[in-house]
């Protein structure tokens, strides 16, 4: 399990609704959700959400990493924060099957590494270096 208190991921928007109608829409949105026992997202989940989104903020310091520009390069211009009462998973396994299989293999390998590397820090460093899975790394180790 990750040390982070929240999870952040991009979603693809396929529609929008107001109180009277539903319309097709396209775009991407960066979503942040608190980690807790009630939410578990998998690649390919379709969700419906109620949210007000905000524009991404430019960095305050001129030497700071420009997260807004980084996301703009991925065609993401807005973000939102959700708690578990404002979204619902409506379909599972709707993503690309090749990406889904690659994520399954990575999870399988992480489980195998955890059985063979009992020391937590060594395990986290190994999966970060070999599999690119950095979510478990502490800030100090990173």
C-alpha cells in the first residue's frame, strides 16, 4: 500500500450533464481522490462523478517545476478533487486489454518480489528500479 494519502490519475471525459440534459463532451481531467478503504480504482473503470473543476495553477516560483505545462503537454488543462460521495464506478474493465494485461503482469511481479525480498525498503527500491513502480517509496528514499 502506498504511503500517500491521496491518489491522482487522469480521466477521459466522454459526456457532461446539467440538471436537464446530457451531452457528449471530450477532454481529459486530472482527478485527486483520498485513499481509503471505500475506494478502489482499476485501469479501465468508468465512473460517473459530480464535480466542479478548476484550472490548473501556474507555479508560484519561477524555478519550480511547471506541473501545469507538463499536464498541458498531455492535453490536461483542469483538475478536480473528489470524495467518495461524489462518484460511482459504473463499469469495470473498459480499457485497452494490452495495457490491462501489462498492469496485471506488473502487479503479479510486485507480489512475487514482496515474497522474496522481506526488507521493506529494499523491496520498494527494487520494484521502483525494475518495474518503475514508485508509489511505495518514501519521500526520503525517493
